[in-house]
């Protein structure tokens, strides 16, 4: 890769991290994706990449065993880079714009049942949350289930809007209104309601938050709603590990990750309200087709209930 290409890529990634607050995990993945494109054409400047090159590179990665979901993400990274680079490079079009990734098989999201979600959040057979870490965890998990937030949206929440020393809040909570203002994918902002249990869990956490706050916090730490044990904004990995640990402690015999609570929020709300548009807005989906997968999940639940309960649904056993 030429020095110029490497510098341009790093400038773009720096912008994604600093201005658009992409996670370090996403930025690292984008860096790998652009590196893969360069490895396909080591003697070609990125500014000279054509649509034919993009198709050829995608074909090579597919032949190497990359799965459709991975290829779709890779193509998305290429498309985003060239969209950013095109004006400065004088490109007449984005070479990745007209290229489609292989179709991704759509699997049903894994949601908890209502009873499982209640057992998790009620800390079934466990003493009430007492330590600052436990209070923090319960506030995080209640928000995930109450508002259907993505993991990145949760850790990006501030406890109030803050603008100082070059820092500006993008997402925050408004406890008096019992809602969160969330900046999601595509930098789109939405208001998400917080239920009574979530609001109370946040108040319980805020009462002890100062115990994890360092003596001289930087603006990001000072603004962060959730802090880790070391006094910085909590990391996505900590949320994942703490949620799975709680699931095991309450006796749930399944893997529970933060997106499970987002799926559960959508599934349970749709079962009750049947309002697909409302669920789409709350989840922050740009396309309602993404939300419609939950109607399949709801039908699967109803079909299972029918098979168990309806006397004419049971098959006769063979003698």
C-alpha cells in the first residue's frame, strides 16, 4: 500500500472514531477490510480502483471462504471509504456503489421468553443489587430491555447533555421525562421511552456513581452514564460478560447477550401491541423490512403455542 493511501485510510478512520464515535471494534474491522482490498491489488492506487476491481476482490474473498455476512460488511466498508474519498479525489462515482454482496440468509433473532426476561431482571432467587457494580449492571440491563438499545448505544449514553473542552454529548438520558435521547446508526437520533423499573434502576445507580468516578475525570468520563471498575466509560465487553454472569446466576440455561434483550424488547412489544411501525421507530430501523423479522418470531411463538394447546394439532402416535 502506498504511503498516501495508508494516510488517507487512517484519516478516514480517525474521523469515524472522533466525529462519528464508531467503536474501536468497528474501526479495526474497517481497517482489515481496506487492507484486504489492497492485498488483492497491491500495485493499484485506491483512487484508481474501479467497479470491476471491487467485483474481482469480492469474488476472491468469497473463494477464500468468507461468508456472506462478512462479505457484506467488507463491501459496506469499501463503499463508505470511497463515499468519503470521492470528492477529494475527483472520482465521478463510487466504484463500490453498484456492487451487491451475496444474499445473507435471514435467521430468526434469539429472544428470551417473558418469564426468562423477568427472572433475569428480577434477579430471581438472588439478593437485591447492593454494590455500585451491581446497581450499575441492573440499570444497564433494564435500559437494554426497556428501550431496545443496541450495545454501542447503551455504552455511549451520558447521564446528562454535556458540551465542554471539545466534547459534545450525542446520547443522554432525561430522567424527568423517563426517556433516552439516542444517536443510532447513520447518526440518526431518536427518543426512547424508559419504563418505571429502568428509571428507578438508573436513579439507584446515579446515587452511587461517584464511587467509581476518578478524582480528575476527563470530559468523556465525566459525561458517561455508565463507568467501569477503573473509572472510565464502561466497555461493551464488560456489559457482555456481566450480563452472561447474571444469566448463569439466576439459572438461565442459555447464552444471553445484550442483543438478546433488544430482540426480547421488540418481540414482546410486538406481541402486545401489533404495531410494527412503532417498533420500527423505537428500534431505530431505517427499513421496516428489518423490523418485519420479528413478525416471523411472533408467528413462531404462536405456532408453538397452537401445537401444544389445540387438541386437533396433536398428531396421533403410531402403534
